[in-house]
């Protein structure tokens, strides 16, 4: 497994962490922005992982 794959997985986990973090006090106004960044991170890294998986399947079929 390539090492960037681990980075993509950790990127997805970071996106979920941004969705779960409670912002209170003077940071509460940026809560919607942090939620959007978290959703975008999860979607982006998930799409990249799916793309990498499909490309790996296509490449492995060509070698046969």
C-alpha cells in the first residue's frame, strides 16, 4: 500500500474531527465555516481514495 493512502485516510478522519469539534466562546461564529471545511475534506479525500482504488483495479487488469 502506498504511503499517500494513509494520508488520505487521515485526511478523512481529520474532516470528521472538524465536524465533531465544539467551538465555544469567541470561536463560535466560525462554526459553520469549520463544518463546511470538514464536509469538503471528507468528500474530497473519499473521492480521491475511490479514484485511486479504481485506477489500481484497472491497472491490475491490464497486467494480466
